[in-house]
């Protein structure tokens, strides 16, 4: 039983999965943070294009 506990504590495979999950979570937070301003900027650009095309002869 003692050997099983020692092996469990030394096992690092689960640590890699946790690290990847943390990286994925950080990427998700970054996307959520920056997606709204980018969307607003893109909508503004297309609105400007639309306005320019409607005013063209």
C-alpha cells in the first residue's frame, strides 16, 4: 500500500493534463476579453464602407 501511494505521488502524467487545461483556460479568457473590441472595430469599418458606397454617385 505504501508503494502505491509513493508511485501515485511521483506520477507526473496528470500534471501535464492540468497544465494544458490551464493554458486552454487562459487562451479562452484572452479571446473573451479581446473579441468584443475587435468585433466593434470590424462593424465600424464595414459601416464606414457601406456609408461611403451609399453616398457614391
